[in-house]
């Protein structure tokens, strides 16, 4: 039987089954909120890095709350194994391409929409598709789900680089998207904002920066380079992260904060982390001396998540614990997704 509610954390995470259980374990706050949440939930783009665990958390919260809701996941599902796994969680699946307007129009009307679809990796290699996925699809979704509540995932990349001592960009700061990927993400926000204003659709835009678990994320990128005696690039010398399990819970809770015009919420951890210091910590755990290239610039891509912490509380999992978990995971040669975050990029060309 799956353990319910977030309790004490393990010292180590040994395998993907344990990891996925932990990432999808609902907090008491999520369970309590789901007791009052009206309507079913549909996750658009469920087959990405975040989708399976956040949808599973929603399903588990329903079970814990003693309520019945349809939890639906939509994706192309190019990986049949992933579709089967998602279905095994008790989540309904619908296969199709969100770039197809007729497919979007065929989707069931659901009260709560979590929008996860988008393109980042390889954006520079296919800019037309990047813009289509990040702006055209949101326009289709905003039209089809004009009578729903929409939580749409965006990115902190829509902010400009800011000085390290600034504490990071606030939701009220003007976006200055660097590069076409970030510009397309700002376009995604604008499409949902337009729909929110035109149809009075309650909406939240989540600017995430960055989510981390054992198989991918900035901490995994740094750890892998240290472990493999590769150069750690200091060009983007500072960053923010949040444990994906904490992010999942906070994201589900943002359904209570959808407004028209759209509400904007930064999601990340409370600290400004140093790439150099994090690499040194991993070096201690691996018995390695990190190798560096470049120098820290006075600016970085940083988000200030004070608003979300005031609403939801600070993340439950500390950076120190994440570093310990990841070092153990990599030392035992557990599977990685091999999807680089490219956090060191400063010109927006991902």
C-alpha cells in the first residue's frame, strides 16, 4: 500500500519505484483542498518530465480525500510503456496531437485544466515547431477551455538576467525574454492571458525555475559533470531550484488562485545557489575535485518565489537533502533522463 501524506523523508532514494512514489505523494494541504475542489482535472501534455507524477499526485489526493474525480491525461504517447504506466495509476488517457485543432476540439470539457505541453530541448534546431508548440497550441487550448479554470506552466526564462544580490525577479517585473525559446514562452503566456481576458477564464501562469528530481535537473547536471571529471561551466554562476514533489503539490494548489486577468506565480526554492559551491559539495560526496571553466558573471537567471512561499509555505525538501539524494543516486548508477537543462546558457539559445 502506498504511504499517504508527506511524512519523514528517507535518507536515500534507491530506485525509480521509490522515487515516483515520493514525487507523487500528496501533502495534507493538497488532500484538504481536493475535498472542496469542484470538477474533474485534465492534464494536457502529461507524458513529459512532470506530468506523470503531478497527475498521480492528483489521483492519490482524491483517494485520500475520499472523493471521486476523473483524472485525464492527454499526450501523443509516443512511448507505449509510459502510457501503460500512467493508466496503471488510475488515470484515463487520450492519445492525440495538440497541434491538431480538430483533436483539441474533441477533448472533453473538464472544469480544471493543467497545461504542461511545450518545447524546450532542441528549440534552436526547430524554431518554427517551438513557436507552434509554445504559442499556437496555447491559443487553441485557451479557446476550447474558455469555461474552465486553467493552470499553465511557463518558465522563469521570460525574465531578464538580474544581479545576483537582487534576490531574483518578481512576478510584477516586466518580462524581457532573451532568445526565441523564451520569447515563444512569453507568447504562450500572452495567449492564455488573452483567453482569460476575452472569456473571463480564471487562469494561473506558473513561472517555474527549476524543477529537480533524481533523473534530471540543474543539480543532476552539475553532479554528473563532477562525477565524470568534466568541466563545470560557471558562466551562469547562480541558480534556483525546487524539489519536483514540492512543485507538484504547490502547482495543484494554484487551482485555488486562478483569476481573470491571469494570475502569475513564481515557483522555485528560497535560495540563490552557487554553481561553484554546489559542485564543491558534490565533489566532497564523490571524493572528487571539481574542474571549472569560465567565471561567474554579476547577473543570472533568478526568480524570487516569496509570493508562492507566503501562499503555500516553503518547500519541504531542502537543497542539502536533494544534493545527498542525487549523489547517492548517481553513485549507484541509477537511470538518468539525459535531458540537459542548459542552465548555463546566457543568450537564450537552448
